[in-house]
């Protein structure tokens, strides 16, 4: 028996992953670099080429009656029109792209598309940590902080397709800190991977300055030092890195881990400043998630992304801050680690065609039923 097949595509800032899903089973996944700086047309060409390569895989095409494409892509995606409503500069010229219409023209296949984190949420609901639930929140905690909301088994995209931007909730610990969105004081400015690394560097700079000041000779012990009452030296150009305090970039003399992953390693080994940086970020995110649980009361909150791979250095303060915010009625809301990894976004993209999960489903149901009769 020949079955319909879906080419599932995950479009990120650095790589594009594509694989076939037939009868709910994900086949071999191809990975190619995203031509992020080359413009939208080059990105679309790369997606189309990856889709063609998936179809051409030995043994897959013969078993498929018809191919369709499901896409999870970076940016705010309108799932009804298939347009990239907005996007960051990580994908040049991506904002405004008619993703579905142009990819259909490229491939002559029907296409559906959602935001990549929304696809991740759908994938975890299909066969991951939130399977069997009707309401869930997926949190992607890594380079940024994003989210995907499912309610009554359907993806919630909101009026402007931007539902789930939990990284842009206000956070007291981030007061004054710049957020990538252009505002200040958001969760992402203190809780994302790069933000945690920046917090560590500010803490390290402050610690080094404090040590230097403690070791500096006083006017009573050094002949080189000016007399008592002389003007004090100018203040250091890098202010103390107290949690939530905005500051200048760290001075070049500050040394430390180059990546958040490196920072996690020294935090796990017991470095107190690294542990403190992770704690500050985790508590900010945990408190925000507790507030969301009180508002929406989902059956489960699932956390994925690079930070979810960190050990109890991050998880323990996250859970503690989350629990501290819960009202009695929401106490016990489970926090679970995502189970599907990168494949969640692919399975979620495939589910755009296999389940009634999105806002376009009722519009296209009659069309799909007509096609299946021919």
C-alpha cells in the first residue's frame, strides 16, 4: 500500500534539516548549512534542493502516493498565509518572504509552515514529553528564549502569529539590561545562554576589580601613593555586576569561558561565579514560567534547547523559583525535559499535515478531503 509522505524541514539560522515522514516514522535526516547571509531566495532554493534530495532517497519514493512539505522556520510565521511576518537579522532578507507560496512554486508540492519553536512544541506533543496531554507549553531555552503553546491539542499562534514569546516577559533581575528585541529588562536579557555568559563576565570583572582594590597599597603604607586627602583616582569604567544591573562590556583583561557550554562545564566543576551566573538566569526563567502556569494552567511545561542539557546547576534553581511562584491551585504543575531533541521540530512540521493542530486546518479540511477522493 502506498502512503502519503511528508518532507519535514527545520530551517534555523545556521543549518537546514530535512527528512521524510511516512506513516509517522521519520527517515534519514539530511543537514545542510543555511545560506543565512545570501538572502531569502537562496534559502528557499536550499530548502527546495533538500526536499528534492529527500524524495530521491532510494526506497522512499516508491512507497509514497503523494508528497507534501511541512516547514518549521525561524521567524514569526503566519501559518494561514505562510508569510514570514518578521525575523531577526540572522537570516538576511527573511522578513516578508512568502514562504509557502514561493516554496510551492519551487517544488510544485503543497506546503504548510509554522515557526520553528511552534513546530518543536507540536513534535513533543506528538511523541515526546507532552504526548497524551491536551494543553502544554514548550520552552526553548538556548541562544534565545522562545515558546510554543498548545491548547485543546491545537497550536496557539495569536492574533499576529507571535504567541509564545515568553523571553520577552519582564524580569526584575534583568532591569536595565538590553534585550535582542531592542527593549530592556526582558527574561531573555538575563536567562538566555548568551545572557548567562554575559552575567558571568560581569561578575568576574567585578570580582577581579574587588580583589585589585583589596590588594592595593593604602596611603599609609606606600610611599608611591599620594598623600592623604589627594584626589581619588577615577572610577573604573565597568560598573559592578550586581544581578539585574546594566553595565558596559567587560574589559579586555577579563578572561573566562568562550561559550555557554564551556561555562556550564566549570559551573559543574564548582566554580562559584559560574554557578551564580546560571542561578541568576535560571531563577529569572523559573519565576516567569511560574507566572505563566498561574495564568494558563497547562497540563505540563516542557523545556528544551541547549540550556536544558545543563545539569542541576541550572535545573535546581529553575525548579525552585518556578515552585515559589505557583499559587495553591497550580502547585504540582510538572516541569519536564524535552525528549525528542532536534527531531521534535521535524515531527512537528510533519504533523501540520497529519493532525488537526493548526489554525489553517478547518480552512483546508474540505480541500484535503476532495483530494483524497481522486
